């Protein structure tokens, strides 16, 4: 009777174990970042799922899967969830009101349930032959098909592209340009992932295929998924014109502005902000503000940095904090949550920290002190 090889790690499997750990670390970094955490949740789950998949591959390559059969990380189920997760993430850039229906995740959820059932019933998939006559077994075997996963991934690439085409704007604004390039970049990374995934099930049929091909394919998939995660992490910097501007926005060559011109433009900026209060928009980006005023994002960023000695977020938050202070004084019945959201902040922790740094007390303390003064 042929025995399974002794479980062991080599250089490549050790590297992939580290790569899998990096994926878990990246998902944690995105999770603990308060700004945009809810919006980034689909990509956090995508990275987390792929990290589990990669860990399962490591178990397979090292033969530890046969030693610990219950350590199964539901690779086929995660794959079925990847398309809908990316779909959710990208649609938010085009429509705030668009909601993904639950049934997009029905195949993934069904796969998780059935795989979980047979994981337990077959003692870690070791005694599957005992269940071959079950009606549910045919569904179990079908839903684990790699070609079903491939079909799902391709369908969602098409759905996402159609959604973007349908919701594209006729305006040729800087924000529209960045949004289009940003979405296209993420889709292309996901396309690399799909091609790498499908190539395994094609190439494995050829005699030249070996474990090193498997490693190369898995490495390509890792680069694609973690590349998406990294770009999502850098998304605020990209949309605020602070990173990769040449990649996402082609800036024209601007002549150096004179000091009088800078003063004039800065006065226009301050006037626009005072009149229109764009800072009340919770999702305000530098490129959006630049579009509204008629500046390039390059000029606007430079004006804010030079004249206010602050970056874009700090500059806008100053207005939000002054508005919050005003509301705390005028409306004693309003909750802190209502106030911080109404003035443009997206979470309480960021608001409290910024408020305390500026006024040397928390919003609650400030509100209480003012009420005490008024009562006395």
C-alpha cells in the first residue's frame, strides 16, 4: 500500500506561507483603519478569503492536508464570492444608492453550507465514497467544479463593465477620469487573477505541467489580489491627488503661478467654501472640489499646501470642526453622532480626535461646559 509523503515545507511552500500571512495582515490593516472601513469591507473579505485559499494550497503542497483533514478553508466557496465582492466595491464609486441583492451570494453561501456538511460527514473529505449515492452529493460535486467558479468570475467581470458603462458620466471632469482609470485598473488586476486561475485547469492536462507551474500560477493570483488590496489601501491618496497622479490623472504642464495669482486663486477657493460649504459632503475628494471650482487638482493641492500649511484633509477638517462647534452651541438636543455626520465626518473616533486636538476637549465635554455656562 502506497503511503503519503511525509509532510514537510520547502523554500517555496515557506514563501507562500509568508505570502498568505501578508494577506491576513493586509486585511487587518484595512479593517482597523476607521476611515472607509465599511466601504472597504468587500475587498477586506476578498483578501481574507484568498489568504485562506492560499493557506489551503500550502497544506496541499506540504501534505499537511492529509494529516489535518479538518483544516479545510473552503476554497471553492470563497471563489464564488469574489465576483460579487468586487462588484459591491466598485459600484459605490458610481452610485451611492445602488444595493447588491443577497442572491448574488447565494451560490457562495450554498457552497459553504454543503462543503461544511460533507467536511463533517466524510471526516474531512476522507470517506466521500460512502456518500456517492446521496442526492445532495451530486450538488456538492457540481458546486465544487472549477469551471463553475470560472464562469462566475467571468460573468461578474462582464456585469461590472456593463455597470460602469451604464453609469458613466458625460462630464470630462478630473474625478471622472480618475474614477474610470481606477476602476479599470482594479478590473485588470482581477482579470489577471481569473486568467491565472483558469490557466491551472488548462495547463494541468499537459505533460510538462509540474509543481513549479502551480507555484507560478498561485504567485500570479497572489500579486493580483494583494495588488487590489494595496490600491484600495491607497485609494484616499489617489483620489486626493497625493499619489500616482501620473497613472490616474494626466496633468498638463502648468507654468509657475505668480504670488498675486496664487492669492487670487486662494481667495476664490475660500469664497467658494464659505458660500457652498462643500466640506459637508462626507465623501468630498480633492479632485471633486477642483472640478467644482474650475482648477486642476495639481493647482488646488499646491494652493492648499502653500497657503494653509495643511494637506487637503486637514484643511477641510478645519471647516468641519468649526461647523461642529457651531452646531454644538446652537442645538443642545442633537446627538454627537448626528453632528459629526452632518458636518462631513464619517466616524466618531476620527471626529473626537480632531476635535480634541483643536479645542483641547472632546465634543461631549465642550457641549457640557457650554451648557453649564449658559445655565449659570
